[in-house]
C-alpha cells in the first residue's frame, strides 16, 4: 500500500493502516472519511500526536467538567467568552487565561479527547483514507504522544462485535510468534496480566489452537486477545508448521510397532509353551510402553 494514495477501509482496516504508519515511522496526517464525517489523525515518527474531528462528540469543556477540573458555571462563562470573540480563541486558552485550569489539566484532557476519538474510529468498517506526508497540526494545538499499539489494543477491547474474529484469525492451526519492533522503534505497550500470559504462550511453535488450550482464560476471551495482539502488530503468523510429536512419543510408536511385529511373528509359529511365554512377554512390554 502506498501511503501517499487513498484507499478504502473495507480493504485495509484502520488497525492495519495505523500499524503500517507506525512501523514505517511516518510523519504526517491521516485523513479518514465515512459518509459526511471527517477525522484527521496526526503522526510524528509513527506515534499519534493529535486527532481532530469537526463532528466529534468528545468536547474539551465537557471532559474538563466530567473530571471535576471546572464546574458548570465556569464552562458556561468560557463558552460565552468564546462566542463573543467569534471563536477566535480556543476554549482551553480562555480557561487558562482565566485561571480556571492550568496547562497540565489541559494536556491531560486533550490526551483523553484524542484517545476517545481514536477508539471510536476503530469500529469503522467502511470509509476511505488518505495519508498526507509531513503535514502537521498548527502550532497552537496541544500535541500528545500516544503509542499506536496501545490505542489499537484499548480501542478493540471496547468493541463488542465478534464478526471480525474469523477474518482476523481464519486459521487456528497456524503458528504465530511475537513480532520484533521495526524501524528502530521502541514500543510502549500496556497489557493486562491475562494478555501478557496469553502472549507468552505464542512462542513460534504452538498453533493458536494449542495456545487456546493452554490459556488461563476461556476460549472466547483468548481468541479476542489473540486477535487484538495480531491487529496491534505484536504477534505475527510464521511459515513454520506445528511441531511434530515429541521424540519420546516417536520412540514409543516405533517401539510398539517393532513389538507388535514380533508378536505377529510369534503367532505364526506353533503355540509351544515357549512361544506362549514369548507372546505374554511381548504383550506385557507393549502395554508397558503404551503407558
């Protein structure tokens, strides 16, 4: 996929697009459109630094109020001032100038605002996208730094839909391994305890089916975690086949085959007392080996 050309979300899912930009350490703006909704996501060297959607519902003022940083009266005052200045001043700027909040409050809420916007995007199954190389938000925007992997993982945790599981993991007999960071990136990944435990089972030898059997949580939850890890680029499919039975089992099968052949040979001779003793010994050895 050429990052300078537009594409369809139906062909490349947003987690795949985000992951490609991250692993390529691209800088620029990803424009995403679905019907009449347009969202811009800004990247610097593969990390999300800002996001904006003109019709997004996660408004700065409401988030500040929900967090108890301002009250309803302060919010109304800031909105009225913004209206009198014909929106030439940003809401956050007005609140800082009036000492309603400080810059740390604003940065924290902007981060949450961007995160919520990105989480909502991951449920989009249709639409188009285009990446604009080296285009960034204006200097007046407060930027953040968000790990693409963490955004994908948390966004997918919030999606209740299950129909994408079969598309993400179509072959449970496939073998996966933990993927290496690319392009010199340092991945800052926050996983829950059961997610770490499941990822530790992905060792490049086990099939997904075997991982599911060994998982500390139930099948459905394990499948969902594995799908999240794959879409976040933390695990990847290998060309290796599942390992054959263990050498001990191979030796046991071969030994049983030899013993059974000896047994059949003994049966073909006369049933003398000596041969009957030999049959008994061979059968006993075969049962012992099988155990």
